């Protein structure tokens, strides 16, 4: 937990976004994740971006075989969402189910 500027406690939400260079779906996924971060207020986001065209090992170690893919690492349990993250309602429900 972290404390925000107004003294409210904020959960840390650690994620890893796997992308394939600057492909269309990778760009859309990145934009959708940025929009999600502005809508979810109770969380301090830490997002690691993995470009599989440059770092395929990390993708293979995490059993990511297609992109875009978003791993929600914390809060647990670890969850992976595949696709360009355009279904924002489902993502918000997933995060609220994790207590965010």
C-alpha cells in the first residue's frame, strides 16, 4: 500500500504488458491501458512494457505466445488478459474483483 497526496491509501497494481513492436493492436492496447489507469483511482500502477520483438525470452518464460497480452501480477492471483484491451468494462470488473 502507498499513501497518495491526499493521505488516502492506494493499492499497488503491478502489470506487465507484452507487445509486438508498434503493431496496430499493440498501439491500441497501450492506449487502452493508459485510459484504464486514469479511470481506476484506488491504485498506483506500475507497468512493465515487454516488446517481444526485442525480448522474446521474457515472453516465453511467462508462457506468452501471442500479443498483446496483459499480466496483472499484483494484487494476486496472477491473471493474464489477451487482446488489445478494448473491453474496458471487463478490465475494470477484473480489477474491482481484486479489491481495487
